[in-house]
C-alpha cells in the first residue's frame, strides 16, 4: 500500500505541477507581466513546486530529514542521471551563453549550503540567508537577460511560455486544481515514504536521497531524454543548473521557515560532498564549452549507481545494528 501511495503521489505531483505552471503563467500574461519576469519567477518557482510542497509536508509531518534528503538527492540525480543518461543517446552541449557563470553561481550556492549545514541544523536564520541569495540571483538574471544583445538567452528563459494565454476561468481552475493536487500528492508521497522507511528500518533521510529524490527528478529526466532523442540538448544542462539552484536556495530556504531541518552526520561526512563533487564534474565541460559525450555520460550513470549501492549497503548495516539493539 505504501508503494502505491508513493507512485500515486509522484504522478499527482507531476500533473498538478504542470497545471499550476500553465495556469499561473496565463494569469500573469493576462495581467500584462512581461514574459521575462514570468520566466524568472512563475515558471522557475512553479516547476519546483512539487519538491517545495514535499519539503514543507515532510517538516509538518515531523520527517524533516526526508526534505533534506530530497533536495540533496535531487541535485545529485539531476547531474549524474539527468545529464548522464541522455548523454549516452546524444552529446549534451555545454556551450550556451553564460552557462559557465551560472555554474559558478551554483557552486557558490552549494558551498554556502554546505557551510550552513555544518551548523547542525538549517533553521529560519539559515533560510533567510538562502532566500536572500536566491533573490539576488533572480535580480542579476533579470538584469543580465534584459541587457543581453542577442535574444538566445532570453529565449531560453521564456521558452516554456505559450504564446496565447488561457481564459481567466480556465487559468484560475488550473491554479486551484494544481495547488490541491500538489497538496494531496505531497501528502501521499510523504506518508508512503515514511511508512517504507519504517518498514525497512532505514532513516527517512535515506528514503529522501533515493526513492523520493529519483521520483521528483523524473520529469526533468524524461524531458532531457526526449530532447536527446530529438537532438535538442542545448538547454538541458542549463535547466539542470537552474533546478539545482532553486532546490538549494528556494526549496530549502522556504522549508526551513516552516520548521528546523536537522542535518544528520552522514550528510556532513558523505552526501553533501557527493553533491558538491557531482556539481564539479560539469566544470571542465562548461569551461571548455565542450560536450558531455557517451563515455562521460556512462561514467556519470556508473557513479550514480555506485552511490545508490553505497546508500543501500549503509542502510542495511544500520538496520542490522538496530535489530541487535
């Protein structure tokens, strides 16, 4: 039953997230807000809404480490899986304008997050720091896109926005339906995940790093795979960098406002550094403006499988230790 809850929760989150973005974008368009601002705010926050609602729900259900595991696990999966798997089909280009600069900002955000995590808990004070950094990044991105001489970068930001907005009634219905769906989906996912963790005797953090993280990264993975098959890989790496930035700064920033998120020792010693190492893997490709080819993609996927095996082995050892006590 718990597995059915998790699957149903993930499916609901994906569809509800899409409804919310479409409805909110249409309402913003009808209100006369520029597509650039919509792309930087409504689309960016809307596509991260499933992870955000899961994080908040996990904290409210007294499973805050599930929220932390989801963010860290999603960031690892986004690079090793969402870049690695499609690269085995078609090379993932890393030559988009200013991609390297955005990657550097993501690395700084990752380092900031790791620094804050070493306080032992991410609370409201740490959340304010993360959200301030996110707001500064959005302002910087907006100014940069406005002054960009070529429209390529601005096109990247707004390419998810449809030309003709939906009617007010349909848009409003999509927003309300999306919000309700997100709430129910997150609830099903968190309750199911906690039940699975309890049943196997593993921590909620491990379930967050694996099952929940892979689940919430699936939409990005499917999008990247479809792009690879069609030969349109140019924005996939940029989307991953943007998604990771929002996960760290936006999702953890807002989630920590709802309640403190304790950081287990295992994260301080291993998982946070795996997240940083995965991000560093993109540096040579972006700095040389080269492509992530089949060999590099296969290596990334192999590293992810190795990480999953490590987590499974550790979880099994912890469960056996628990039985002994």
